[in-house]
């Protein structure tokens, strides 16, 4: 570990924190339907869209209407993406002459992008045409992120409103999230990324003759426009197989830094939107503080572990940290930081191969996802995930003192707690259930590339990433098979919609309640005690659920690595 | 549900057109106008021929060139398309080794590379980046230490004084961005191009 490394990490946190308030203020205006500086350009487009679509922007939906709209929209998006992938061979913008994507891979990839997971069973430059990348993936990167933001905004309205049945309009929230938030930032971000060396071209792959006379085919494409939204929308599906480790997908240390900031910025700012909409910004800061504590602890562990390189490299007397799977221009600190950010958020882009991380360095990304990606989290998904934990934490606090729990003047009752538990429990069911299945059937056991506990970690990581809608991988796992493509897709669907729908149910139920004025007995939810309680609840629930599986994977591998043990594959 | 179909269909088509076509195509046009070389992939031409991209590493094997890091990229086996064979620095199929910290295969590979490098420059500690594969398999850079480590071999193969090569390497070192971000590095292709220019003079 170096001082410079720590400074890079500290500066990162400072920049994200500095952006929370301005972006939070802007997004609050956007979702309250107020005028913004972009309204002169965008408002006419928005009105035109609503007219054609038959949407009355003032007509709000109940939680069921909101959820229904979201489901219909996502379902149609899935069908469209599936069709594009299956038909790419006969569609335009296919200079590398990619053939049609196989049915199971197309199913997996469509599910993956619609659920904002962006798991890569596909290898970008070897599988997908430029049209699939743009019309299919770039488009879903926008709208899946926008649906996540919309659901978070609906939940915030549930807390902020009283005695009403409606939560806003899914159509309006989704449109505004895309047009006013995601698209403008992406346009600027794309140009910045190209200035750093990221390609943005429709020209075909380039054949070069190297200095030693060999032929090198260099894959290029419309990379920057996709990468901008891939990071900002916490999607994470790479244009290239190696994702943000690829020099074209992350050319410089500066492009890397801004990509990391863009992963967190909307998720962090949404805590501020929450505070503003419920009328007390401190409530948002308290949630951000809980997230921040968990984040900084994770970064410290991963950076320390990667700098020490416990395992094969340290046994052979090499110093300089674990550079296997890492890029020279980023080094240890920026790679460790990226890994923690991308799994804390539901991004899943990687600038280094997590599979080659040390046991403890790889443990943190795994835990981040298992906790439900509530540390900043995916755009929208992180906030509503954390608010589910808030409900549980408030419930636990209520049990301890023996009074009906309240949060922001809303009584938290049986329905909310049941729905919160449903949202929390579907994740371990998918993560652990499918891992257990894959470790006993031959189709599952055929997947891992590494032997011993690391092979188990590869499987556990895959299902954890899928259900948490992350999309990063321990990439050695051969996942492009019928078994993995289909089980992972189920994990992604359940992990997305069996959280989103209970969240909307909670929102509907909260909106209908009266607001109770705070009294002397009300537990203050903006102070250190609440932050500590929330962090404790997240860690205890995660620990109780996942410790046994972690003990079988990364933890036992760490001790094997310390003892100098290695594992050879059977074949 | 049926009354949701019209807004869903219209918005899907509109968003597809805006974010899936208009946005990437407009960005391609604008980026191509402002940063034409970068948008095309930072290609380097010599004598009218493309010799590579300044951002993509190449597989240097000769003793007379500085080498990049080991690369784990593969290509389809020409004999059997269902299998893959090692193809270092395959810029049409990026990937890392994905070998974990307790992998016997990793231990064997690193040990083999270490033995080769130690024989080449005895008594010097081997920089870790010279025996580890990068995440993309296309890393264009090595650490300054890794470049300096190779100076004796290249000097011998080219029959030039080591000091001259050390100066050449020193001139190719890129520091941290803003003195802070990332790590110091040397672009191997740029270094080798400079090396060839040195020979021509």
C-alpha cells in the first residue's frame, strides 16, 4: 500500500460527496416536474412523446398501475432485444459479420440487460454486431437504469406523501430519468471518453502489421457512447470481453477515475433526492453515511489484500502486489478501488479480473453483492434496497423498546415488514440455492476453471452476481452453456422483479398512511445511533445468511494460500 | 394491463430510436469530427501501413525488442473450431487468465517466466508485471522497472550501449496523470518504435 494509493481513494470519496448536493437538487426538480435549465430543449420533445403515447402527464398511477407499466415496458424491451440478437446476422452495421446469437445466449443476454445486470456470457467483440451493441445494449442500458430510478422515486414518494393512493406515473418518471438525467450527462461523458482515446466509429475491425511482422486484428466500434451509459447507469456490460480492463474501454488513468465517479454519482445523489422529497435532507445524509462506512471498510480490506498478494505470487518471492489480471496504467490501488465500487453499486464493469484477486481481495466484492448492493448500489436499486433494510432496522429498534416502529412519521406495520423480508430473502434463495444445485450436477461442475475452493467461489460469485443484478464475474467460469445461461437468467429475473414489486407494494402502502407527528418517543433517524443500527442490521443479516458459503470459498482459500497450498485441475 | 400497452410500445420505439440510434450515431459523427484519430482507434501508421494502435499492446518476442507483459488471450484452434489455442495479444478477443491465487497452473507459469527472466538478467529482482498477465491481455504498458530490467538483453541483441537505452527508456516514461492518478508506465510499442528510429539514425 502506498500513500499515493490512499490519496487516490480519499480524493475519490471527496469528489463523489461534492457532487451529491448539486445533482440531488437537480434530480429533485426533474422528478417533481419542475422546470430545469434543459426544459427549453427537452420539454417540447417530452410533450410530443406523451401525445403520441396517449399519456396524460398529470395522471398518476397506483402502485399496481406503476408496477404493471414497468413490467409491460420491460417485457416488450426484452422481446425487442431478443429479436435484435437473434437477427443480427441479417441486420445492418455488422462489419465483422457476426452470426446470429444462439437462443440460450440471446435469452441470457436479453434478461441480463433488461434487469440492469449486464452479466457477460457473451464476448462483446467476438459475438455482437455494432447494431446489437447500439440498438440493443446501449438502448437497454438507458431504459433499465431509468426504470430503476423510477422505482426508487416511487418509493420516496411513498414516504413523502400521506393519505393518497398514487405514486406518480411510471411513464413520466422513466421518460424524465432518461431525457433529463441520463442522456445529457452521457453526451458530455462520451466526448470526454473519446478525448482519452476511446474509439467511437462504425468502421470495421482494423488489420495491423506489427513491428515483428505479425498480423494483428484490432476490434474497434462505437465504444464510447455505450461505455458512458454503461457506467452512469450502473449497467456494466462491456463492449469488449475484457470490459473496462480493455485499453479501448478504459484508455487512461483519468478515464478510469471518471468512470468510477460516474458509477456512484447518481446512486449517491438519490439519497439527497430522498432527503429533499421527505423534507429533511439529514435523512438522506444518514443513509449515505451508513453506505459510506460500509464502502470505506471494503476498500481498505481489498486494497490491503491486493497489495500483499498472498498466494502464488508472494510464495515465489515477488513484490509489488497482485498484478495478475490487472492493468499497468491503473495499478493496485485504482484496481482495488474499482472492484469495490463496481460491486457496491450494481455496476459490474471490471477494470481488473476479479477471478485473479487474492482470496480476501475477492471476498469483499462477493460480500458487497450479497448484502444486496445497498452500498450506494445500482441507480435507484441501491436506494430502494437500503430503504428495505431501513424498514427492518426500524422494526428491530421498535421491538427492542416495545413500541410501534415509525419512520418519517409513517407507522411501519406488518405489511411493510413482510414485503421488506420478501425482497431481502429472494436474493439468498437464488444465490445459495442455485450455487448448491450447480455444485452437485455435472453441468454445473463443468463450469469452474480453477480447482479447489476457488472453483466453488467461481460458482458462488456467478449466482451472487446474477441475483444481485451486478454482472461482474469470476470470469474463469465457463458460463455460456445451456445450464448456466438459463439458471443465471432466472436468478437475474427473480433478483430484479421480486425486489422491485415488493418495493412498490411498500410504497403504495406507505403513501396511503397518515403521517404521525414526531413525539418525544420517536426514534431519531438522522443521527449516529440510527446509522450504527442500520449498518449493524445489514451486516448481521448478510453475515447470518452468507457466512457458511463464504467459509467454503474465499475464507478457506485464504488459509490455503497462506499455507502455500495450490490446486491443480483434474484434466 | 391493456391500457398500458400503447404507452409502453410508443415509448419503447421512441427510446430505441433516441438512445439506440440517434445518440450513438450523433456521437460517432461529433467524435469523428473533433477527435478523428482517437475515435478511429489511435492507429499508428508507418510508411502508409498501419503498424498497430498506441493503446493496444503487441506480442513482442524477439530479443531485440522490449517485451510487453505476458498475455492470456486466445484464438479459435484452426484445426478444431470448438477449441481455443493461446494467441497472445489477440486484439479481437480480449481476456485475462482468470487464474486464482491458489492455482497450480498460475504457479507453474509464473515460475517458468521467472526462471527465463532471471537467466536473462541475473541478480536483479524481477518486476511483478513482467510475469503476470494483464486483465485485458492487451496491456500496452509495462512499469518503468520492467523496461529497465530488459535493457541488458536489448542492448546485447542490438549491440548498443546500455546507457543509451536507459536514456531512451527514461524519455518514454509517462508519469501519473496530474501527478496523482494511476501508475507510472512505459508504452511498449512507442518505446520499440523509438528504438527502431534510434537504429535508423
